[in-house]
């Protein structure tokens, strides 16, 4: 058994140490807001916060999580920065199909926790998640609004 702190709650999970965190969150704990996209860490649909830092959970083996706190999209509005990001996302109407949006919101929250007043270059460097619908301009506008 491995103990994890997810969204402020302790979970004892029975999974192999090399199991990707994404699968533990979705299949063992039942938090399906974190999406499976590519499985190789490129698309960002699986982004969660590990101790406040945006991390692609498909590339994180369970054994490497240790005592880090994990925040998923299900609890992001309990975080003051995350709540601002979600409000900006809704206000600007960023999502189209919505599949990538949980990862996008998590990446934006991680950016604003690290850099509360990001420059355009900071936003471009941090917001590398893929969006099939091409809502990149709206995503950047929402990040700017959340930072204001």
C-alpha cells in the first residue's frame, strides 16, 4: 500500500510503484477529471499540481510522489488561484469541446502560483498543453484575466 494525499485527503492505494499517477487517480481513486491524452507527456491533458507545480501525471510513477500533495481539477476551485483561473475560463468561455480544459486550467493555475504576474513570454512558455480546438488565444486571455 502506498499513501497519497489527493485534494487534501489521504488515500491508501494498492498499485505497483511504477504505475503512472494518472491511472491511480482515475482508476483507483475514481477522480476522472484528469484526462488521458497521449500517455507520453506531450499533450498535457493529464496535468495535476504536485505541491503546487503543474505536472503531467502520465509520466509520474507512483513511487516518486512521496509526500507531495496532489491537487486535481476536482478540487481546484478550493484554491484561491485556481478559483480565479476557473472564473476567467468561464467568463471568457474558453472551452469548445472541453477535453483538454482540465489540464489547461491546472497548467494555468501552476503558472500563476509560480509567477503571479506573468509576461506574455511566461504564458507562452508555461501553456504548452495541446488543444485540438485551437482555443489558444482565449486560453492566454483567460490567464491574463486571472492574473489581473
